[in-house]
């Protein structure tokens, strides 16, 4: 049974790595070489059989060409090397590759399904001890990305006065669909109020009466409802925008087409794409 699971793991790993695509220095896409795939297969096999020294032997040469690999593959290589050294009781080298993981990806999470809890606990210890260094690396990488392509990004800060403009506060808080609905509602209620009021005044006699009282009453109802609706939506717009404005006073990085929302977790800060409504 154990051998079957090992074989399935190896097949899954080979499939995962065989489908990856990398970019060479010349900029042309190509599939990862057979040498890399075979080395990963052998490394996975040795690792699953507990031959961690052999695993390291097959993995280390792959890092020589890490600039031709994508970020995800490099992280997986670092993770497997860290695990191998950890299992060999070589804490120094295990720490070295764990640090490389967090320097490359501050928000990296080890999968508790496949990673032993003692290794995860050890990595957390290293993370806590070097958190400032990892955070500095994260900020440096972020700045380099923005510097490399400054036209792609723009930094926008929040303004308090925008919360009192219907719908604008929602757009400021990145609730664009909600802002669109509020603006549309305000326009409809406003137009209904002005049109109904204008018609009532136009058909009103000098003694403030109407020839068609039923139609006049309907116009008054429409005018009253539209005014109440306009005020209600405006009040909701202000309260809603102020709540979200105060909840997260952060600088929002906006991509030229996609919006990036800051998501804050209890232990880590990371950015992910999210549509809020």
C-alpha cells in the first residue's frame, strides 16, 4: 500500500513539473528539459524512500539554472532541500533554505497535509526570528516591480471629503459595483423628484388646486417617495463609505486594469485579487 502511494506521488509530481513553462534569457518559451524532469522524479523517489542525501544530490544541480525556472518551481526546490536537510538533522542547511523561501516569498505557506508539523513549527521559529529581514526583502521586491514598470501602477490615497459625495466614497473604498448602484439610484430618484415637482407646478391652478385630483395625488406621492428615496440612499452612501473608510486607512495599489485589494490576516499581510460588493 505504501509503495502504491509513493508511485502515485511520483507520477503526480512528474505531471506537475512536466506541464510547467519557463522563459529563457532570449525570451523564448520552452518546456522544462527532460534532465530537469528526470532529476525531479529521482529526487522525489529518493525522498519518499527516506534517502535524503540522494535527494539533495539530485536537487542541488538544478539550482545552478534557477534563473531559467519560474518562481514556483524554485520555491518547491528550496522546500524539498530544506525538508531533506531537516530530516538529516542538518539544521544549519535546513535553516538556510527556509530563509531562501521567505526571502523570495514572504507569505509562503507550508502545506500541513504533506509537511510534518515539527518542520512547520521549526520554520515558524525561523520566520519569527528573521521577520524583519523577510519583510524588508518583500518591500524591496515590491519597489523593484513598481520601479521596473512605473506606468503600470499608480498609488492613490483616500480623501475624507469623498465620503460625502454619493457613490464616490464607495469607489474610493473599491466597492465599485455598490458605488454604481448608488449613483444610478440617486440619479433616478433625483430626476423623478424634479420632473414630478415640475409637472405639479405646471398644472397647478392659481388657487393651488388641480383639475385632475387623482393624477395630482399620484404626482405628489411620486415626488414624496423620490425625495425620501434620494435622502435615504444618500444617508446610506455616507454611512457605508465612512465605515469602510475608517476600517482600512491604507494606500491602495491600483493596477491599470485590475484592482488589488489589501487583505490583512492575523499574522501576515498579503495582497490578493478580490471583487468586493
